[in-house]
């Protein structure tokens, strides 16, 4: 999914430009709604599976329409070259 790669590049770029500084991601989602008014499957997967499961370890905080969480652990600064 292109959105995942874009977010990953932002996180990787933030580490490169500001090494080891706390990283906070704010994601605002425009559109991507289903008929019931909730987020479509792609955005639900992006938020739940990608951000909250895979990327949270590289951030200190994530804020998006469904969730706002702080990483209870220290962020990992050794970010792989690709996801």
C-alpha cells in the first residue's frame, strides 16, 4: 500500500534529519469512508495493523482519528532501510 511506504519514508527521514529525537506522528484522514460512515478497509488496516502494530516502535506517539497513543517503550532509532 502506497500510504504505508509514504509514512515509512517520513519516519525514516525524520530519524535521518533529527537523529534519535522523539518522533510523533499526526495523521489526519480525509475521505476513505464506507457506507456506514466509518473508515474503509484500507484506512482501518493502515491505522490498526500498520501504525499501531508495526510502526509504533519507531515513534513516541501516534495521533490519528481513531486513536491517540503513546509508545510505552523507548522508541527504536535503528530503522531498517526498507519496510
